[in-house]
């Protein structure tokens, strides 16, 4: 794919701009004529990304900055209240705009704050991490965590636009890039086997733009068919039922805390095991998935004495039917089903399998 082929991607009600994306921002802001403009950042994006954004905001448009602390542990109601109070203190009305400049924490929480302030104000997403670019900023999901339960409070709300600028990725360390790369792997596994083959051949530390673009296309194609996750969109949860539980378990363990993509990588290994057991994924495909993921991600297994705690996290997952734990499982590489209800015994087996992978 040539760079000039990377045209804006059409979602149901907005465009995802990719090539020279921020050049479109000034036109957007001038055409919309918002009453007020706010920019939400975290302490990292204020330093590393805001200067770039400033260059693309017209001189005659004034904005106010709202800054939060960086980190998943801050994606909670307390910080969200801080955003609401700041908007209120500045007299933001329903014709205001919130620009979310950051990774998944900023785009998830900023979108949630905007979608609920005065029953909803406009927002745009400018994701600055690989994870947010290929996943969190596209699709209209908003959310915050409650205690250590991931994204349990949220809304479906669509942005006015999404601006993808891969230059922001140069501000990230390799661990952050690796975290985002897990979602790229997932997109191939659930939707496009040939894409997964391409993914395996590249250097994950320097992801080509065309792969990022293709990942966004896959995510967009799924969510436009099922905006509110009634069916097909659930396939995007592959690796996340167990992955979110693992992430939640380690969230308050400072020295062991996992990034989202690191936990999802572990979840994909465990759920690939369940796919082999329950939905027909071949042993060969299972081994391909396990070998590839474990070649990139450190395998941090959960202590067996914590299994009950993990199962409790999974029972609180949004996708469940009452107390039945729901997973999206692979049939083969490139084809994923959803609404596979698994037992606690299945979960425990899959977590034990993760230990065997760690011990290889």
C-alpha cells in the first residue's frame, strides 16, 4: 500500500484521518465554530505531544488545557469528576468541544467525560500511542474503571473525527509500542489470516504505517457493522476476557503491573488454548499463536492461589450473561466466533496452560 492510498476511513458518522491528518484539524475547527475548545492531556502528552498539536490549531482559536496524571490507575471516577469540574468552572456549554490528546486512558476517559457532561458535548480523538491508534480511539466506546474492574462504567458515543498521526509514536518507549502491537496481532487472528502472516514478518519495534492503517480498517469494518456490540463486534474481545482479568489483578501491584497489551497477549494465549479445546482451533494454529506471542511478550503467569480472584473479575465482565463467563474464541486463524460460554474449570485449565508456556 502506498502512502497516497491511505485515504480517510469512513465510520458511520465521522472520518478517521490518517495521512497528514492534523492538517485537516484547522479546517475542522474553523468550520465548526465551537463556543469553547478544551484540550485534555496527561502529564506525558502535555510535554511530548501538545507542542505538535499547537502548530495545527489556528491562531484565532483559543483553547484551555485540562491535564490529568498519566497511567491506567488514574482512569477512574475521581479524575473524571476533575474533568467535569474544570469544564464547569470554565463555563463550558453544550456547544463546547473536547480534544482528547493521548493514549487509551485519555481517549477512553475524555470521551466518557464529554459524552456525559451536560448530556453530551462534541469531542475528537487524537491518539498518541500505538494502542490507542489501532484500538481505543476508534469505535465509539468510552469508559472508566471502577476499582480494578476495567471499563465497567461507560457509554457508546461517537467522536466528531479521529486524527491518526504516526509521528507521535516516536515519543514512545519500546514497551509501549509492544503493548499496542498486541491489538495488531489480534486483528489478524480474528479477521484476516493473510494480514496475520504479514504481521509475523515485520519488526514490531518499527511497525510500518500500512499495517497500522490496515488494523484501523479492520477495527472500523467490524464496528460499523455492529456499533453497540450486539453481535460481530464481540470478536474484538478475543484475548480480553482473561486479559482484562490478568490486567486487573496486577493493576495495584506496582512492581508487576502490566500494560494493557501485555495482559491481552497473555489473554490471547489462554483463549487460544480454549479455542483449541472448545471451538475447533487446530493444534498447529494454537502452536503458531503461542510461539509467536511468546517470542515477543514476557510470560507473566498468575499464581494459582489467585485463580479465584481472576474468576471473580471475569464474572464481572460486561459481555457475560448473568454469571456465565463469555469469551470470543477462534475457529481458525482469521476466523473468530463470539458468545462462547466457558466454565470455571475451563478458565483454570487455560491459566495452567499459561504456566506451561512460561516454563518452556
